[in-house]
C-alpha cells in the first residue's frame, strides 16, 4: 500500500508545491477492513508507499526555501517506521472488542477471535484500517508537525496497491 501526502486543493492553487515521493516512504502492514458489524476481510497485508505534497504561498526571504525537506522527510520516515511490519488495529471501531491481555491484544470481531503479541501491533485512533482512514490519520500526524513552517495546505494519499489510492486533504488545512 502506498501512502502519499499531497497538497492538491480545490481552492486557489498556491505558487509553490513541494512533492516528496521517496522510495523509502513505505511500510508493510497487516490488517483487515471491516464492512459491517459482522462482515470484514480476512487478515492480509499490503506494501504501502508514501508521497508528500505541501503547498506554500511564499518562500523564506533569507533562504528562498519553502521548507527544509529534511524535516518533512524525517516526519514521514517516523510514521512509516511506526507502522512497518505491524498489525494495524482500529482502536475506535464500534465493531471490535480489543482487550489488553498483558503481552497480547485479544481482538473479538463477530465470531472471529485473534490474539496478537502487543509488540507486533499498533493501535490507531481510527474506526477502520482502510486507505481512507489511514490517509486521514497520517494527515493529522503531519499537520501537527507542520503548523509552524508556513504551510498553506497538506494532502495525504494512501496507495495500498498500484493504481488503488485514496487522497485526504482539507481546503483550509493549517
């Protein structure tokens, strides 16, 4: 699955758009998507990829830069490292019962029961581990990190397989 951060916006375009689509912005994770209270996918994995787009109205007068790319890359790398080789669990799902059982997370979904080692899991504050929810989650993480750099807008695209992607953005982001 590919994860992109893009600043595409339905509002007036900004003069400067930074796109970072590094090959290293990737993570491999296991999940299942929930469709209804009793229906979901089987446990499976994706190789996600990340790309970042940031819109700026102006450049810093002293350097002529929109942002330090190293700072942006650092934040995206950290998100990818957090999610890489993990089972992603939607902590806010109304359809899952997740119990912290000392060393494991026990997960009840309808008639299905899973028990995962906690060290292999990431609990995400989302209702479903879908491309849509992942894109919004990453957007929220990056938005907090970039409030102070003059960023006008930010978008996140999550691609879980080639040609299948979701973009999340807000017209009035930061």
